């Protein structure tokens, strides 16, 4: 899968399904410094993702301070040829209107390779 590099950030797209509703999320920052994958609530609201009683809440800390997040279980996310079912995704406001961060929870657990020479993101041969 092709990734984009704008001289500042590398980004990709993924498809997320929640309670049967599907959405393509573009401009997801590939963030090897983020332990979790996070998607903006403004983006996910389109497919009915909202905070509900019982959702796990915690605070994430970064250079800009701390921000509250909640966790939702998505039916599925799809990145390239990999489909991941029943996966927890964090939902929280990100700086500068970013749509989301593709974090290490997915990149490492599903053995994705970020090829900066070819500007591609793909699963290792062991995961296909």
C-alpha cells in the first residue's frame, strides 16, 4: 500500500467498520512514537462512534500535555491486505486537526513494514 510523505509526516489510509457501518479514514499518520492507534471522534462520528457509559477512559501524555481518550472495539479495520477483527481503537482529539495516528499496537502486533525508500506500508510475509 502506498504511503504519502509531505516532508513532515508519513500518512496512509485504513478502512474501519463499527456496528456494520464502514468508513475510509485518510491521512492517518504512521506514528512509531505512539503506543496506541487513535482516531479523531469527529471522523468516527460519521459511522456512529460516540462515548457510551462503560467505555474505558484514560489520559494520554505527549509533548503538548495530556488529553482524555476513550476506547471502542471496532468490528474490523483493514490496512492493505490485513483485516483485523474486534480490535480496540482509541478515540480522542488530536492536535492540528489530524484524522488519526496508526500506532505501534497495530504496526508491531501485525508486523507491518514501513518502507521509506519505496514509500510503502505492507504486512510482513509472515502475516499474509
